[in-house]
């Protein structure tokens, strides 16, 4: 069956290009995709990094998993299909930030490789930076800032990543941050050095 609405949609080119926006901002744009288990430190690290970028006068923004589920994705649950749709929508929003010339930090478990790769395909080759925030399950459970692992262990939360739902580690992330051993400050330094080396900042 033909979707009539889709047939009547035509892409409208913006008068101001991405490169012009980047030039005005004084840096390149990119998606910094923080992925890892709940409790690994994704949101903490993304926020600390954005503080550093802000201090440097750079244009940046954070898309955080819980925050987005309060608005844009509040109708989605945690089934595999809903997780995929959650990441698909975030990918499209992240692409808009890249087009606007900004550095967007996304902090999502995003457990499936295919979904992360689909987001990577939305932007240019050098605009997607996958940052694997790596921590052992034991560490994540010991932190458990939201009490989610306890609920997952008792069956209160079905389909919880790392317990009853799988997490697929990145094969070749641009960066791996071992949050078991690195401090937040050390991690931010590692990321900013990488961004500088890549000519993004």
C-alpha cells in the first residue's frame, strides 16, 4: 500500500550550509555517541565533557536517555523494537544538531550494534564518534545510582540490559573509556585530546 504522505514530501535545502554554520561556530560538528551499561558513567562523563566544551566557547548539547524518554520518546517502552525506535529517533535528532554545526553528546545504553551503526550511517564518515564507556557489570551494579539493577534482579524490571537483555559491545569504537580505572577528569582529557587530534575542536 502506497503511503500518500510520503509521496508528497520533498526535501527542502537550507539556505545556510553546515560548513557555513561550522565556520561561524569556529569548530567542526560531530556526534559523540556514549554507549555502555547502565551505571557505566555515560551521563556523568557526557555532562563533564560538555562543561569543558562550554568553557571553551564551543557550541554543544547533550541528549540524555532518560531526559529524551520524558518527551520525544515518552511513548516508547523497553522491548527490542521500542529500543530500536528510541535510537532511530535520537539518531535523526543528533543529525540535526550536526547539520546545525554543533557537537552533540548522546548518552544512551543503545545496546544493539545494528542500531548504533544505523545512526553512524546518517552522518558523514568522520562525524560519528562512538565512545564506549566500559565498566564491568559488577562495578555498574555496585554503583546502581537509580536502583535499577536491584529491581532487575528481583524481576521488577523485565528486559533490563546486562541482566535479562543483551548488551552488544562495540567492535571498533573510536574511543574506549575504562570508567573502572579512569577518573572523570582523565576521561574528559582523553576525549578532548582525541577531538583536537581529529581537528574537530
